[in-house]
């Protein structure tokens, strides 16, 4: 993947173009809206070239619209909740931003509750906003409160690897034992299984595969799981 520096123009074009972290579309000039990089890193795009982003070794998550994140409720503010998503600013979650939510029927979230949410609004001068449904279908589609399980903190790079369907780790773990998982691009992974030993095994494997940690490959993970009798 090509390396880019801040300020470089990116030739990203698509009918349904979506820009991720590190890319910014500037105001239109002479009918053109150039896309420039805002950070140094590797330029990536999806298989159909509709999604573009820059992968850098950043330690802090920078919110971008449409991204999936895992947040922790830290306070209630009127009819809204304040949610920590690991970014510079706390995010806001409207009480009606859930499937089927009404003024009389709202989720009963408490301080410390975990959420799998989508960033609906992100701007460098504003607090990010979250919602717990798919914007097109208005259905939960897996978003909402995460009950039970265990939260793992890892690198932003590791989260993007886990969200790639072709990555080996989650399918490998799922072939060994029943496992639920939710991955946020903000450096957090939630896993759940009926047996605590399986949760421990999954969390240790994620830490071992993390490029900022051990960087273990598939063969190493299989050997690692065998040593734990899983």
C-alpha cells in the first residue's frame, strides 16, 4: 500500500465514495472538491474502491462518519447519554437513536453499560454523535447494548484487521468454540462465550496477533491454542 504524507491529494473516485480516517474532502473550487490526507500513513481502499482511509500507527481514535465503535456509558444528560469512545471528545447518544425507541420506550442504560454503535456525525469542532441502528433500514442490525462478555483494548490497526472478512483470527476461533464478537474501529473488541476459558483464550489470541504486540501468524495461533487445550 502506498505511503502518503499530510496535505497530499488522493485520487479517490466512486459513485458512493466514503472517506475514513485521515482523509478530508475540501470545499469545491472550480467544480472540483479535492481529497487530501490529514495524516501520514498507508493509504487503503475497499475491494470496490468505494471506501478509502489512511492506516497509521495512531494511539488515539479519531471519529469518522459511518464507523462502528464500542463505547462505555459514562453519564446521562437529560434524554441523552454521554459515551466514551476513546476519542479526544466524549460522544453523545440520543435516547431515540435505537430501533423502535419512543419517548415512552427507551433503553434503560446505566453508567458502565457497553454499546456497539455507529458514528452518525463527526467533525473536528463538534462532539461526535452516535446511533444504535442502521441508517438505511432503521433496524438494529447488531447495534445496541452489549450484555455480559469481556472488553479487550487493542491497537486501531488490529481492529481494522479483525473487520476484514479475509483475516484468519475470528473464523479460526469460531471453529474451535462458540463465540460472539463485536469489533469497533476505536481500538476495542467485545467477545462473549459460555465458558470463561474460551473468553480468556480469545482475548489472549487477539493480544498475541496484534501488530503492536506479538504479531503472531495463523500457525502460531493454532499452536498457541493447542498449548491452552482449546
